[in-house]
C-alpha cells in the first residue's frame, strides 16, 4: 500500500487512539484488538485496510509502542515496523513530498511508528502514560508548561487527588 507522508503534520489522533485501545473500565482491562472482528472494525473506521494481517501487525506495533513510551522497551524494538518501508520523493509547486510504500498488511503499524517518531521530534516529552498507576491510557500534553499528569483531570486526576487526601487524613489520625 502506498500513502503520502506529510512531514508537517503528525497524525496524533490516530496514534493516541491506538495507544489508548487498551483501557481499564470498571477495574477490567479491555483490548479493542482482542479479536480480529473488533480490531478490523477499528481499523476500517479509521480508513485503514481491515485485514487479519493488518489487525495483527497494528496490535503488535501498539504493544511495542506502549512498552517504548512506558520505558520498558528500547526504541529499537520498533525497527521491525519500518524495516520494509520504501520512500519515493515527488515534486509539485508546493515542494517535495514523500510517498511511502509498505508491504500489504503492515501499513497502519508503520504509520503509527512514524507518527510516534514525528511527535517525538516535534514535541519531545509530551507523549506519556497517565500518572494514575491503575490507568493504562496515554496523553499528549499540549499545555504550555508541559505539566499534565493525567489522561483526564475529571477521572484520573480527581481519583489521585482524592486518594492523596484520604491518605493524609488517615495518617493524621
């Protein structure tokens, strides 16, 4: 499959949705890629080929990306998702554009790794796991001071603050 890479635009939305496809809901860990039907529907809804090969590749790339972002794996882990890419420059009146070719069944996985790399270059330190140890979601911090800690202030932020308050009150007794 061939697609055009826009070096000025990072597909943050796709990357964040992919990373956040393993939420914890009511204390139960879920996986939106647990089975081929659900995973293929997820891919199709985002405009990717909905094949079993694409599902397996993007699920495995997601797991690798999550581990790298959490610091439990080295970035070199992601090399396998880019190893077979080929790049072809094209020119038009707006300048040079890059068209990327990837063997069928690995396009969304490669796009996710490229989005992670572009985000790392354009906004270093802004993509991170939620600060709530019970949460498995990620966030991209767009705040000026780069100080966001939770995927959601209303959910995880509130829980963590309430937990700290409860611990302080309990210790003071």
